[in-house]
C-alpha cells in the first residue's frame, strides 16, 4: 500500500497523473487569441491569420463567447456564440442569414481547456447559398489570459 501511495505521489509531482478537475473549467473573462492552420474547401476566400480578444462568460456548464477584436463579422451576431460543455470539450455555435441573396452561414467552436490560462481549439464555418453553392473553412486557435 505504501508503494502505491508513493507511486501516486511521484506521478503527480512529475505531471503524469490525470489533470485536476479544475483544469477543465472554462474561466470567464477576456482572453487573447491567435489563429493558425487555416483551410478552405470551395470557392470562398481563405481565412486570414488573425489575433484579437474574446470575452467568455460561463455559468455552470453553459457559456457565451463574444469575439471583441480581430475578426470581421457581418452581421455582428456571427461574432457571438452560445454553447455548453460536452465531456472535456466546450462547444459553441451560431448561424444567420448573411447576405441579401439569402445565403446562410454557420460557425462552430470546439474548445479544450489546457490550463486556467490557456485554451486551444478548432473553428469551422460553412456558407450555403440558395442556389446550392456551398463552401467550408476553418482554423485552429490558441487563447491565453
């Protein structure tokens, strides 16, 4: 029994044990983000690398994310996400009609809490025109506070 306790203590000190539960808690506040690994499928313009600030607000297992700077959102509602916790991920989305032709866009975020001061994730977007034209794009991001 003493060997198991000692082994658990050594693993914890070495950082090899399972992360503490609080490491998975999304913290409310302003976070600085940077995007990378951009991709596009279809004839939409490729997303540009960016950086800026987002504001997170969490209540229990639900949260909102507002992109404050660094991205152009038209309409503005496309910068505002609502979501919830799904296991170890925090997932959010939004959607809206984005042009006078009736084109619709949707965005999804998958966020993983790495520490109390670091988040990583993926952003994916899709545009659908009433004529049948569709394109998709996305990127990875890191946020710190």
